[in-house]
């Protein structure tokens, strides 16, 4: 393959995963680049007026992995770490996820390298609308459907939909998923991914013969996916003994008070300040003893360094790409110690909201036990 525009640790991780599977399936070398590299990558400039009068230009990206089965589909991420390589990797994983769930979509992903919390509401709206305005020639209900991701939410999706609809001269609800119910959204969409994670954990427990009422769980990442997973597991009888986000990590072997946690996060928007007790280093939380560990934040948090120290029975990958190839190799070497629910299955609930599986489901086929 000639020199490509994609790079960085996240894309390299996706490439290594692909090569590993391609070797196992004995895919011809001449077919591999065509299967791996995205069909289309778009980079745009998004100038907005800041509240202090400055004009600031943000870079926006959208990668469409393949359009063979139908339109592409995937989230839009507003986060400081975003680059074209990360977006491409996420689009590739989305293709695999849709294929596993039996959905007629290719994978796509988009994003802007920005901290949305550093923008006012007016600035965030301006940036969201400008991004969609620049993407209009490349997206559409039959080409590429956008969805929320890290740093975006129902409100951002509503701005996307409204901007696209104004250009079309009519309301086009189907240009985005994850929009508000009042704008044509689907009941349960926001909770679907976290509930899907909890459902598959329940199936894994049944397979392993572990009672939910005696099980403990640690949730790394307390955003949309992580928080819903925590509450859903608690409803099933789990004791949630550890949670974290980018501001703080808490651990209590007696169990955390999720009612107080929910109230605190609703008021503050973050875990920091919840309590002066139970604080723990985020790196220590990942290797604390539990039945279920759910990395539900960002990529590459389970690594070659901490994989040997994991003390969970089930690793449920709620985030995209939380486990590096080096960590995967170590987990494989550990044999039946840790049962892995891989991300392309575990967090697919947001893409197939009626997540129903019977005996012999992929949860059992793909989990490593």
C-alpha cells in the first residue's frame, strides 16, 4: 500500500486487529487493503464566532468506510483527542459492528478536535451547525446517517437535523439518529447502548453460572454508556463497587450509593466532588477485584501493562477499542480466567435497539472463556 493519510495509535490498533483476523481467515494479501482502508475521508474547516468576538476555525472530519451494503452510519465525536486516524479506526469498527448485528449499513464516524465543555451553548450550536453545513454534500439518509458519540448528544443531533433540513427545504428526520423524541427520535435510544451492555453481561453470567445478586461490577467511564450500564446492572442485583470518569474515581467494596451518584452527576455534570471518601487512582480502579469490569470511556485503557493484573471474571467492552492488541494477546494467554465480551458486540445496542438473542447467540460464540 502506498503512503496513506491515516496514522496514530488508534488506527494502528484497528489495522493490527484486521491483520490478525485476516491471517486467521487466510484472506489474500491483494484483497486486504481494499477491505481495510476507508472508501472516503472528508476534512472541512468550521469557522465560528466566539463569544469574545474572535473568529476561531476548527477542523472537522468524517470517514465513510464502505458503501457496499447501503448507507454508512456512525457517530460524531467532539473531543480534544480527535484526529483523522482515530475517526477512520472508529469507522472501521462500526462496519464490523453493523455486520455482526446483521444491519445493512457500512461504518462511518465523524468528529471535531474540541472540548465541548469549553464552549458556551451558543458556541456549541454554531460549531454543530457549521460542521453539518460543510458535510451536506457528503451525507444523507441514503448516503451517511449521523449519530451521537462522545461529546455530542440529543441537542447536537437536533441542530444537525435542523441545519440539513433547512438546506433541503423540508424536515428530514432520518438524517440523524439519537435526536430528541419531540423531533422524531426513538424512545430508549439514549439508554440502548448501556442496556445492551448490561444484557450481555447477564447472558455471560448465565453461561458462567454466576448469580447476579452476588456479583460486583466496576464501571470505568460514567458518561451515557457507563452510567446507564451501572444503573441497569444495579437493577439486576449487582453491587456497583467502583466508578470513574475523567475527573475522579471512586471505589467502595461495600457498594456505592447510585442514587446519590445520579443526583450529584445531574447537578455537577461530573463525578468530582461526590465524596471525600473512596477516592482511588483511575489506574488502580481498573485492576481492582470484581466480577465484571466495564471499560466504557475511551480507547486503549486495557494495555499490555495492566492486562496481566486484571482481577475480573468478565471484561465487558462498553467503549470502542478499549483493549489493545498487546492486551488481547495477554488475555488469550490467561485462558479461561477472563471472559471477554468484545466491543463490536458489547456496545452494539445503540445500533440495534431491540437487542434480542437466543441460545447460541454471539455473546456465547465470541466471548473468550
